[in-house]
């Protein structure tokens, strides 16, 4: 696995696999979406092909009108299957009167065969100077036609009219209110606009359930088409709402038959007349509903000099329908590009009445006889050819596309996981290796990456909008290349980020972290040096106050130098603060040196040259003191080694002396004086042996060469043992030993053998130097996380010596040396306490001698 991660060939293969699988995923997802949107799982292939051919015919028709006034259509449609003709006509009746096989009938045409109106696709649009047409340059793209709404003309709504001949609802409108129109002017002032949306609500009286059907007016066919079925009361557009109570029609056009209504669209309301009802009821109402709430201001009422307004909300307006049997064509405005959000007005585009109504008549080609231009790729340059190939391919791929998606996803995930795990691993390198990009701040690199991806996205969008059927291969290849570049860039970014994570603490290599860290350090620096900075700030503000005062007193015009003055003060404040901080650093360094911290080094980073030189001198003082201390320690080690070596050299002959003295004592010596001499010799040789053993132990203890076995001990047990061990000695020296310890056990971490040696040395010291007929106190107590054992006694001899001197070797409290001892007991005890990570302190107050042993507390469990 390690070799696989380091293999360059494996990484190249993984890059290729992830690229191919990503393209397959992208293509598969797009294909699955298109297949689903086209309805391959609910419709037949023939139905889908017919729908798409009609859509392409509509799209091509919009393009024809877009370029109606130039010659581009002739070139564009030359090698396509789109055959069309453009005529000027306002309605279908006018179309029926035209001879469609005469060339002069058309404004523009490329028909090369005879046509009849029944076989043609119709596309109607009113074109004027404000009309804008946009057609997307892709086979699946759409189009839209918009009319400018820059200038509006309000028309008064006089009444709502239902044309029983056409089954269309109309607004009867005029440029002035109906009260101002005379009978002579009525014919020229009044016109009719079709109501753009009509909603029929069926009410089931037995259950109260309502069902809504909405219909939209089609200006091309001049009839209402079913728009949607819904049960919600929320209207999104202004609509004429007809509510029918308890409809019970029995014929095939019964409104309860939802399937019949939707499948037989367009639907016209032939039976909604003033006298005839085919729905089994006459209980119905009509009202206008608007998409938002309007507020109407009622008249103001004055009550005690207070004006009160009573606003009311209006969401719908009941209307009375007038029934007309056939409206004159010249009074009908066959358009719905108006604003009907106000109950009393229609707003229409001013001047748009001068536009021209066009019909684009086109032949829907047969799929089996499609012509494909040669040399323009697999699918050709014609949208009919392209959509036909797409439909055929989608029909073959509608199930296998999901298998391709699943396999591509598996390959993609496996390749990505391998590349992430192998990122940073290089041949013959044990550790993860970062590239030069890992040195770039992560957030800056992310911004650069997002900018590059955004540029590629803009490029892809521009290429998509610039393409045309003739050069779609080039544009598709260019878009694919940019898409691949974006994917490779994203993958490279993720792999580089994975390497940064593997190297650890990647967030430290970000500009945000560095800025925040600088702010944090600066804040800490201010906090650490606030005492001196406050003083400096006070001086700075005082000087500035004096300068401002001088400006005011002497009438100096400081307005011209204000910016420079503030800039100067900002620089002085920053530089002065930094100098004060550096001086505080020198002050703290001198304090540490004075306190004996020989390892302390003053940080000279970013210091001014003069202060940096001074800091270096202070650091060198440390070096000199450290050198002197090292020399002294070296001398001490030499002294320790000398004592140890001499002790060992003396110990050998002394052992022989002791052995021979022992042999002589076993002989019968008649001379009494000789026996006394042997006793003295035995006593002094034993004393000398004890001295040598203490010297060796003191040497080992001070050098740290004694082995230490720390374990959990109960301190109180050792104190009880002390009473038993030293009972005879204390009674012999007339000492009253008092032990005080708590009832509950107290545990410490110590070496049992060394701990007892410390107690033994201290008790022997007490027995030798304590004032007879006095008390000796030994207290055991716990203070926080520490355990203290205190020994106190009254000295027999004056203690004209400090506690520090008593801790040195060969120093005795009995300066006349009338007692036995070698002055090593306390020194050995202190060294042993250090070896057990404890502490021993001596206190001398007149004749009072006190020793405190301190250990870390140990938990009982």
C-alpha cells in the first residue's frame, strides 16, 4: 500500500479515471434530467417528438421575427428543415382569407412547396418598436418576447362583458369614464380587452369542498386554455372568478368531469349566458380578485377636532356581467399585455397600438425525412435534426443511464479517496512532503482558487450564449475544456489542502490566523507592559495638550497642518510605545539576573540597536555568572570526589585495625592498663569507621548517585516507630518526646530506607544537642497538597550560627566539640530529602531549633 501511494504512474491513472468518471457523471446526470423532463417515463416516443418539434417550430418562429427586418434569416435557415412564411394578420379569420400559395402574400418566406392552413404551425405576435425578442442558442434553450413598459396609459373599466358567440370575457374600457362619453363618441372611444385569466370554482354543497380550474387567454387562438388544477384559495394573478354552487350537469361537458375538461382544452364558456345554464344550477356569482391587498381611503370624519380615517382592505370586487352576442372585431384589442392590478383601471403600453400583428406559418417536418447539412458534425446544424437525435438517444438510454451513473460514481469516489490518501507521498520519502503551494497562506490560496473558478464559470457562460447551430461543435469543445480545467483546478486545490491537513496545524498558515495572532500578541504585549505604557501615554498626552494650548494661545492656524500633525503623533505613539516595551524588557531581564535566574535570556528580537547591544551585555553577564557558578560546582564535585577517594583509602587499613583489635580482645592480657588501651582503641576506631561511612554516604547523597525507590508510605507509622526506637536515648538524656499527628492516615511518596535515615539523623542530633529536662515536639500535619513533619527542641548550647551554615558539612552546633558527632547528619538528611523530591528547612530562633520536612501529599486510594 505504501508503494502504491508513492507510485507516480498510479497517481496519473487515478487522475485520468477521476476525470473520465466526472465527465460521465456530468453527462449522465444531464441525460437523466433531460430524459425525465422530456417525459420518457410517462409518454410515448412519438408524442415526445411531436411536442419537441412544435417547440422548435415556435423557437424558430421567434427567431424569424427577431431578424424580420434584415437578411440574416435567409442565411440562417438555408440548410435547415424549417420552412416558414410570415404574414400580417390580426386573427385567424384574416388568415383564412389569404392565398398562402402566392409569394406576395408573405412578408418573408422560404416555402418551396404548396401549403394549406390546416397543416401549418401558427405563431402570432404583435411587433412594434418596444418589442424585444431573445432566443437562446441551444437546442434545449427557450425564447421570450417582452414589450417595454416604459410609458402607460390608464383606461377606465366601464363594465365586464361576456361574448356569448365567442365565449370570451372582456373588459369594456375607454380613455375617459363612461359618464363623460356621449352616445356619438361611444363608438370610437370604447374598446374591449380580453380578461387574461378566468377561474371557475365548483362548490359541493354536501361536503363544502371546492375545486378550482384556471384558464388563460391565448391571443393566437383567441380562446381560453386550461392552465392548472388547484384547490388553493391563493391567487397569484388578477383573475375573473366564477363560483358555481352545486353544479350537477349530466352531459359530457360536465365541469365535475375533471379529466374531460383538461383533455378537451381549450374550453369555452358557451353555456354561461344570461338565460341558459347547462350545469344544473343558476346559483353562481362572479368577482374580480387581485394578487395583493389594496387599501381604499374612506371619507374623513371630524370628531372633536380630530380627523379619523377609516381604511378598508379590498382583495376582491363583485362584478355584474353584461351579455353580448358578438362584439365588432374593430373594437376588440386582442392583447393581454396590460396591468390589471387596480379595480377601476387597465394600464396599457402607450403607443403600442401602432404595432403590427404577425403570424409565422411553418411546416412541422417529418422525422423520417429530415435533411442534415453535411460536414457539421454528428447531429448537424438544424435544431430539428438535433432534437430528433436527442429523442432517439434518450429512448435508448432511459434505463442504462442509471447504471452508467452508478459505475461512474463508484470509480469517481474510489479514485478520489486514493488521490487524497496518496497526496504528499513521494517516492523514497518516508514523511509527507508538501509542495510550494503549501507555503502560500491557505485563505489567500482559497481566494485565488475561487477567483479562477469564477473566471472559468464566466467563460463557460459566455461560450454557451455565443454558440450557434453551425459552430456548436467548437463551442461545445471549448466549454468542455474550460469545464475540465475547472474540475482539475478544484481537485488540485482539494489535494493540496489534504496535504496541509496531513502536515498538521494548517490553520497557522493563513493570513486570518496571522493577523489575529498579531493582534493577540500586541494585546498581550500591552497588557504585560501596561504600567510603563500608561506612564508613557500620560506623558504623550500631556505634551500634546501643551502643543494644542500653544496653538490656541498664539493663534496658530493649525487647520492646514492637522493631518500631518495627527500622522506625526500616531508615529510617535507607536514608536514610543515600542521603545517603552523594549525598555521594560531590559528592566525585567535585570531583575531576573539580580534574583539569581542565571538561565534567563532577554529577547533581543526587533530591538533598537542601542537597546539590543545593552540587552546582549546583560545576557553576557549571565554567561559570566554561569561560568563562575560552574567553576564553583566543579570545585565542589572535586572536593566530593577527594573526600570519597580518601575515605575509601582510609577504610581499608581501618578495617584491619578493627579486626586486630577484636583479635587482641579475645587474648588474655594480664596487664590492666593494656586492656584500657584496647578499649580506647576499639572506641576510637569505631568512631572513625562511623565518620568514614558518613563521609561516603554524604558524598553519594550530594552527588545523587544513591538509588531511590519511591513508594506510598504512611508518615504516621514512622513517627510511632520513632517513639519506640528512641525511647531509651530520650530517657537517658532526660527528654520528653511529644508526638502529634491526626487520626486519619496521611500518605507521602518517599523511599522508606532514606526517609528513616533522615528521621534517625534528626533524632540523633536532638539527643546529642537538646537541653536535658525539656520537651521535644514532632508534629505531622497536612496543608493543602503538602505534608509537613516538624521537629522542635531547645538547644543545650548557644546557637550563634545561621541555619544555612548548619546545613553545611562538618558544621556542628557545639562549637567547643564536647560531644560526639562529625557535622554531617543534617547535610546528609538535606541531600536525601532532595533525592526524594522533598524539602528540608532549618529555623533557628535563639535556643529554639526547628526542622521542617515537606513532601507532596499522596492520595489514600
